């Protein structure tokens, strides 16, 4: 896949992994980028930081269908088409399920999953016209291996992977590649309230994602061979992961007790 001249829509593209992906896209020759974000100030700052990019800056909440409609309408009016959709926006609220507010439960599902699915649906008429298009969905390592205190978040991220697989098979007749990225713990604002060390950088994730896209990988998994072996163990011998979680329960609780980025 050649990224030059591609028109890209990315959610959550003004910070963290999304902004790193944006920078990597620009480095690889992309000039037309639409960015959806909840806060206007960080969106506006992108135009200064990336002056060579033809931006469509679209304030909006991925969890609101009306905002998604406005974003897709703006892309349609400005470009008349779309080549790459990157569903990156996400939120997290860790803790025991019984201690999470109803609002945090609903918002994690709405933003991480429902909004992702709805935006994909609304963009499909544009993407299906592209001669070389792609949908890139950003999941999480918890989408493969769920751990205590991340029950809702892990559920949404696992569903993202299943949605990607279903869409790839549903869209097989189109030149439209569907890929899922599974970052491990990444050093972004989203992780500031978690007690985690030795994290990947957002730039690491961005490079891996785009390198995977260029060679049409289906899944891009961060964390190296150790992570791949853990995923195999979780699938084939899940009780071994149960035992690990039980043995490390208190440590896991301590590192997650303040982790919230909504």
C-alpha cells in the first residue's frame, strides 16, 4: 500500500497514540487528514505543528452519533471520498466492577466500541469507493488477555478485534484492508494515572501500526515474542493466566486503583 495521496480520517488524533500515528502518516507522505477530537484547542494546535497538512479539524465526541454524522458529512463535502479510517479514540476506567460508576461503564462501551462501529458504518460508502483503502482499529493488549480491574475495558477491546475480523470477511469483495492493532502499555496521557513501568512509546506503536498496514498485516501485536506466547497460553491454557492473576492480584490492584482516563 502506498500512503501518498491517501485521505485519512482518524479519531483521537490530537494526543497520544493517535497523534503519533498522525505524525508517522505525515512522515510517510500523507497530506490530507481529518481528525476527530473532543477538545478544540488540541485540534487547533495540530495545524501549527503540522503546517504542510491539509487538515479537516472536527470537534466531536465519538460517543455521540450526531457528531459522527457531522464528521462524515464534512469529509464527504470536502473530499468526496475516504481511503483510510483509523479508529483510535478510547477511554479507560479501571477498578473492581462493583466500584465503577454506571456512567464510566456506559461511556467505555459507547466510546471504545459503539462509536467505533457506528463511525465505520457511516464511512463505509466512502471507503468502498477507494481503490486501495483500509480500516485500522486500535484495540489493546487487554483485548487478547483480560485481567482483573479492567473487565469493561477488556470487554470493549476484545470486541474491537472481533468486529475487525467480521468486517474483513464481510468486505472481502472490496480492495479494503481491515487491521487491528494491539498496543501494550503505552506512555501517553491515558496512562498517567496508572502505576506502570517500561512502557512502549506512542511512536513505537505508530511505527508498528503503519509498517503493518503497508504489508497488509491482519493483527499488529506489541510486546514482542513474550506477548505472543502469553496470548497462546491464554487461548490454550487459560487457567495458567488465572493463576498468574491470582498470584499478582494485590499488585495489579495497586497499580490500577487510580487508573482512569475518561
